C-alpha cells in the first residue's frame, strides 16, 4: 500500500503543478548554495509532495469532477474502484518504432555480435506511466535493454587508466531451460565533476501540445531542480520553440538560480511546433558560450510532437547528425501522454551523442537531473561499442536480449567514424545473451581474423597457452573514445567455461537483470519461452533490496490493474 500511495502522491504532484510553481518562485535559489548536488530546491521536494492530495491520476485528459474531489487523499483514490480507460485516438497518436526481436544466430555463420551501448531509460518510465494509468501497453514501447539498464548493478570501477570496466557472469537462463544466460556489464569511471564547469542550454517545447499538467509544468519543475544544483562557473541559456523559436535567457551564471527559475516559470504553452528552428538556435547558443574542457550540452524537453519545418524522423536524424561533431552533447527528456512521439525523441538522442529519459513524475525528474546528474550531464566515454566473439568449439547458438535498434555491422566495431552510444560519469551498461552450448561447431566465413578460427595462428599472451583457448566460451571487446578524442581505445575480457554457476548460486546482478528482462518480454508478448508467473519473476529479484524495489512495485501494479499473474 505504501509504495502505491507514494506513486499516487508523485503523480498528484504534477497535476497541481501551479501550487508547486508558486512555491518554486518563492524558494528556488534562496539559500545561496553554489555546490553541485546540493541545491536549495531539492531539499523541500518531499515536503511539497506530502502536502498535495486530491488528484485522480487515472483521468489523464480532463479536470472534470476535480472540485468534488478536493478533500480526498491519494489513499481514498487508491481504495476506490476504477475501470481501465478505453483506447482513444489520443493514445493511438503516440508513435513508436516497430521492434523485431533478435533471433538465435548460428556461431558457424555469425561468430561476431556487435552493438552500440545504450544508457537510455525512457522505455521503462514510459511503460510505467502506461501501467499507472491502466492504458493498453504498446509492445513497441517496451525496449528490453532499457528495462535492464534502468537499474543499478554492483560493477567494479575501471582500473589502469581505463574509462570502462567489463564484468561478466554466466548462469542458467530462467526462461529457457535449453540455454545459458550471460551478463555483460560495463561500468564507466565515476569522475569528480565539482570543478568541471557546464554550459547548458535548456531547449523547451512550449507549443500547444505541451499545455497538459504532465508536460510543461513538469518540465518547469524538472529544470528548476537542475538550476538549484548549478554554481557560478556554470552558464545557463533557455531557448523555447512553438510556432517559432525564442531566446528567453542567454549566458546567465548558474549562481543566479532564482532568476533562472523565474524565467522557467514564466513560460506558457501555445501554438504550433517548429522543433528544428529551436534545435538550430540552441546549438548556436551552446557554441557561442562553449567552455573548453567543460561540459557543453543541450537538454531538450518535449513530447516530440513536431509539426512545423523539419519534423520527420529521418529529417531530424540528418539535422542532429550535422550538430553532433562540435563537442556539444545532447540529452533528450520526454514528457506527457496521448500524442507522445517516442520514435522521434529516440532518433534525436541516438544520433546526437546523447541520452534519452522519460519523466513521468517529480521523483523521476529528481533522479535524472539531480541524483544522477553526473551521469546525465558528464560524458566520459563516447562512441562506445561492444563486440562479442563466440568460440565455435563451445557455443553453437546465441541471442542478444534486446538492443534491436542498436545493432551494428561487424566492421563498424573498428571504424572510428561510426557513431555509437555515449556513457556518462558512473553510468552502467548491461546486456544479456542467451547461449546454447555445443561441441565441435565449425566456424563460417568472415572478413575479420578471428581469435578462435582453427586455421589462424592467434597471438597468445605469456600467461596463456594456446590450448587454453579451448576452455574459453567467448571474448567481450569494447571500444570507446575519450570525450575529447577521435581515436578509440580497446579493452577486452575472455569468458571461460569454468565461470559458470548454477541458478541456485546466481549473483544479484544477474538476478536483477534477468528479472527486468523477463518482465519486459512479458509486456512485449515476446516469442521467447516464458514458463514463469509474475510471482516467480518476483521471487527471482526479491531480496536484492533496495535495487529491485521499483521493479517489484511495477510487477504488483501490473498484476492488480491488469488481472495478470501469469
């Protein structure tokens, strides 16, 4: 009950954002703090939320009946009976790219698996919104890798001057008794950001579609939180776009957080959506105030419903590709429901050296822009790619779980001109492979000299015999560039057969990742085998506190709202 009550309170906070706006105008920046990570706004978020009651979170499109509910608490609403809302044109207007799930591949034909890293979490929180509102869940809104990567894992920090560390685990696959499951975990170095100055441009959609309570008002709250955690060395600009773009604030010191908040909260929504104009202006300003050696970033906040000028997914991709090589990174924050354009926002983030999050509550805004600000804003490894080479002597088939829209051609791995994912300070990337082991599988043709190819003499380190390769299952290789460099670095790690542990000894990292993946596949109506019920998935992750709490809460809500325990 307490978890659901907290969720209701979070959503209710957004619904009455006018009250919060008034509070922010009076409090943002008043304590004069200039230390990053401890701004004045953050301290009273909980108090503000605790004082807000009386919003029916399931009524997404109207305020009808609000007056009669003014004296009710969130618990009153939770205890009431609700019918799931019917599908409507607004929901169908949301846009998602079609996901064709990865299939098993033969190692004999495809010895290499190559993909771009992904630290986005938008899919998890967007689907959480759908579950909270009892909407029909669009399977293409569920990206399995983003469910996995929403959670934090226990990976070691990099050593020996590397920016990335590699962790692997091998165990049984919970949803396929014929497979083993391998985890690949990357941990980015957590750097000290206190002395790194930031040049940030808030690019805000103020078109008519942003007028809903869970859009512009929530954007204002989110950016006010971030403003409260900046200091004198930081520079903030605000660009808005509707029918045209407008520069609201330019080159202002982060120490003036109260003034930045006032500018944010003066914004109103109305008009068409000329997003391309806003993007061009935002990058122009970011270049004007560029900080050498600093963090230069545009943060876009929108529902993605662009309808003036360049507005197609392809056109936006071309536009952002022109901007990404100038040392300015991009963060994309999605808001709202009904006409949400996930496909466009994902394309912007994927092609613009950026990350992508969906903000469904005040709490999520705080998580992305305050608690995890270093990872969101400070890139330590760019164009990060993963390539796994499988040993045909020990692996017959494999399947990458998720990452369908992050797949790369094998030759892209060594091509430093190929754009790939960016990883921020302290961020993690987690991937899962289903593996079917076999003896004596023959290697097919490939244009690359392969480590396990029988007719190739592979250089062996002084600590490893040639016969030792027979005990290897695969090798994980990672390429990345320093944030200010153009040449990649290579690190790798071999996974041996003797690293396998049974399901009874499966580690917490694997349990959490497997549970998140299986829940995502359930929501997707995946073709993968799913012999477990919701309770069995819950059993897999129970006890990994507090890391699994959000997943457990989401599973419980799914069971209650959808009557699904299978």
